[in-house]
C-alpha cells in the first residue's frame, strides 16, 4: 500500500510526494452499494456495542480492558486486522447485518508498518476537492468508513484508533486508560484547560478573524468555572512569554495536567510551528521535546493544526507519540492532512457544545456528535447554529474563491480529524453549585458568597473575568525585536495566567455555607467573577457568579 504523505525529509516542510490511494468510486465497486440497502433498515445497537479490530495475536493484551468494559455493560465483537482496509470493513458490515449497529469501533494498531513485519491496519483514502485548493493533499487518510454503515460518508458510530505498534505498547496504553477512569483524584486539575497558540500567517485580515474567533470561543464556549491558561506566540498578546521560554511553557502546561490541552496553529508530522523573534527562530514543540512530557494527570490533547495526526505517515506523527508514551496525554484529536481555519472552527464549536453543554459521557461520542453536527443540513440537531458560527461561515464564504464549497471543506474535516486513543474513554463532569451574592461590592470591603455544597475541600476565588481587558497588563511596554526586553514578556505572561485576586480554601461540611471575601482596596471598577470548586471523595462540584465592583459613591447611585 502506498501512502499519500511519503517520506518527510526536511523538518517543517509540507510533503511533496503523494502516492496512489483507493478512490471513493473503487470502494463502492467492492460491494458497499448492495450492503447499504441491507444496513439502512437495521436497528441501532442490538447486540455488539463495541467492535474491535485487532491482530489476533494481541488478544491477551486486550483481555483486562475487555473485562473492564464488559463489567460496564458493553458487549464486544472482534474483527481480525487485515492489510486491506476494505476487507476489515466488510467484516464489520457483515456483523452489522447480522447483529445491528455498534456504538463504538475501536481500531487497535497503526495504519502503517512502522515496525518491520509488525501487524497494522491500513486506513481509507478519500479525494480532496476543497482543501486541495489551498495546498492540501489530493487524498485524505480517514477511518470514517469503518464506522459508516450506510455509505453516506457520515460516521454512524464513534471510532477511535489506538496507534500501537506492538501488543506491549497496546497493553501499556490500555492500562493507562483504566487508571485514568478509576482515578480518585478530584482536585482542581479537572477544571483546567490549557491553550497553546501559534501565529496564523494567513495574512492580516485572515489572522485577525482567526484570533477574534478564537477569543470568542474561549470566552463564551468554555464555562466560567473552568480555569484557562493561554500561551500565545503573538508579540501583541499578553499571553506571550519570553520567546526563549515558549517551548518550556508549552511543556509546563502539558505536564500540569488538566481536562484538555489545546494547540491552535500550524503543524507538521514531527513538529508544531516555530516562533520568529527578531533574528531568532525558536520551536513551539517538536518530537525531540516529547521525552520531557510527563503528565501524572493526563489531559486530552486537541491539535487544531495540519498533519499532527497523520497516522499513515512513514513515521509516527506528533500526536501518536504523545498518546503512546508512558507519561503522555490520555488521548488526542488531530488531523491527518492539511486542515483549514473554517473547518476547525466549526468542529471546535461542536466539540465544546458536546463537552460542556451536552456532557456526552465518552470521548468517542463527543467527537461523533461534533462531526455529525458539521454535516447536519436537515436540522436534526437540537439547537440551531450559534450566531458566532453563522458569522464564521459568512466570513469564510467571503474569503474563499468564487464557487468554493464550504460543505466539502467540512466533509474533509470529518474525514481527517481523528480520535487517537480509546473512544470509550469516560470523562468526569462536575455537579454545579448555585452561588448567591449581592451582585455588588466596594474596593476594600467584603463580598458575601452563599450556597449549598457537599463535604470536601472547598476553594473560593475572586478573579478577573476571562473576556475582560486587563489594563494592568497592557501598560507593560515590550519590544519583540529587542532581546533585553524579552523577560518583560515573561512577567506579563505569568501575571496574565494568574487572574485570581483573592483565594480562600477550607474543609467544608455538607450543607449551606456563607463566606466573606475581602475585595482588594485598589481594585479597579468593573465586573469580576467568583469561582467555587469542591473536591469531594467521589467527584467534584463547581460554581460561578459575577460581581460588580464600584466605589461607594457610585454604588449608591
């Protein structure tokens, strides 16, 4: 089998070599058409909840994970890995025809034989008509057909690939999954989201749109009770560290652990983007830095970037390496080919909605829901597109070539954005605390907070709101081209990622509480937020409220 990426021989360059790939027409000639009629009438989820594609010799490595999933109420059917993607799909369709549609497809094994004579499960390829116009590859590597039972190019089940090269590597990853799901650690890391962003480089107008859109998503789609950190390679951003420390700051945010670690920017198989500061070119993150990654509380990595999930490349892609190494992330969502700002924005909107609004229980269901929403043109989703999403679509249409097909771009992101890891990975969501305050406070005086909480360790914080301008940071003068001022970037960056003004922590009993927070006497007039976090024995609780701070004379008007 030839692969479309070929050899990557120069760091940071997009590939030039493209091999042949199985086309959509050829796949349909192999029998998908006749099976489509049979599958269309089948009920969902009858017998096999999970179909696992794996080399038979790896069965012992799967046994503990299989017992764990069975105890959760799942039934499992197995398909032998094949050196033909279509042959493995035919086995799946035969199971579906006999037993009904599964909820999950788990592919265990890499898509390319990176280990000599090692087992692997090839993927499918689909032709690009949209992203190829912007320098993308002619074909897109995709696992979607494994989970597409009616041939409409929309996944019908959650699909994930565990890109192991050996039974030992597979078992080590599955053991980490079981440890992650059974972890009793409900300290505040579970609310953390870390974002690392490069610079667009698409032009002033496009970069402005992308940066504005990113800010809106972070401010409005991620709940206020989350603790968000940002590391941004733009010299105008208050979240830009000392360029020499950018890579270390990215690693630190990974190792800090959290619910999610998100990268936004350019990417390649072996590296993320580079920072150009003055005459120096400095890395954000490369494969050489992965040895320094050690996440005791591993996040889910989301790469909104090109090629970082190219599991069919002749070497393991960056996201693959990050998931499989012992101290790496617990899963990753990443692209196999060139991705675009519009498609990634739509996908991100769906992911955030599935996590924080729908609270879907598994990572596979979250990705599936986001992908199906991208192609939903019949109004099947519970909610219409948000105003922000309509605005993004309008901007994308205005900035695209005449006749450009935005739906085709969304389809190509459905094909190429992949879950690397266990799609049955269960996320833990908090219960919410209703916080009550007077709504107003004066500098130097108290703001009283009330609510009802379970027993545990309670943390109460008065902090800057995420969407607000920090005037205390914008006053710091910095010069991107002057090396002696780089440390000023670091000072501003650290302060920007420490928005908490007052913190109070105590052991609380179950029931009603009432607590006073003292507002700093020099705090500027404006709106601020109050965040609550309760670490319990069996879970965690969160709360969020806003308070307006005004001097006494204005507060009485």
